[in-house]
């Protein structure tokens, strides 16, 4: 949707900023309304950001990466503790985000599909980010993966576990609770502590 170094007043970035404001105000992302607010026609908006589904994925990813990078920057933990702290912190932020609450409450099934279906593009990027985070801890000597365990597989399990507790209300009707994942992540990741 946007390219690194793209001017701050570029069309796609203006659309992204408007989308985030709309989303955080707990309003539905309506492409026709956005086009009017941006003073462009819908065809131009679609050319800038793709379909509504593509735009939602890009917008959610934009918010996700900003959150993850901030959480990682603020963490002083190392190894498994760092992975757990960032994962639980991120899950907490998703659960408490007013835009996410509204989106999941009003468009639950389609939202879940965009967030968890590989082809939509969000989940593979999130798993790749977690995998990269694990790899950095391994390279720093703060984690040692057990024989036969790949960082991708560990990242996949971490993402699925966190998602299970973020979307608990849509899956089981229970209250979302990131903290319920913490003991399970501890159990999973303690095997990767250096000797």
C-alpha cells in the first residue's frame, strides 16, 4: 500500500491515517465515505489501497508493527522472557484496543478470517515477525532452541496460542484474557533457555 520513504502527504498515507482515525473512533471502514473525506473518487482510493479487505489488513498490520516495535524497544528482558513479555503485552493491547473491540464485535467472522487466514496476508507477517524476534534472541545467545525445533514452528505456535486467547469470546464465548496464555508460553519457552 505504501512504500518506505513515501512523502507524508501521499495519497496512500493520507488514506491510512484516515483509516486508523476512523477505526480507532469505533466507526466502520466505509470506502465510499473515505473517498468523500479524501476528496477523491472511489476508483482512486481503490487504486491507492486495494479492496476494503486489503486496506483493513494493511491498516491492522500498520498498527500491529508499531505496537510490536514499541513493546520490543521498551523491553529489557532477554531470551524467553522477552518473547513472553512482548507477546503478552501485544495480546493485551489488541484486547484493549477500542477499534479492535468494535471491529470484532461487529464483523467478527470476517475480521477473524482476515486476521487468521494465511492468504489474507496478516498472519504470515505476524509469524515472520515473531520468528525474527526468536532468531535475534538465539543469535544473541539468550535462547537455544531444542534439537529439531525450528524458529518458524515455534513462532507459529506462539502466534496461534496468543490469538486463541485474544479471540476467546468469538471462539468459546469467554472473556478474552492474554494472561491465560502466559503460563503456557512459559512452559513452552523454558525449554529454550540457555544451559
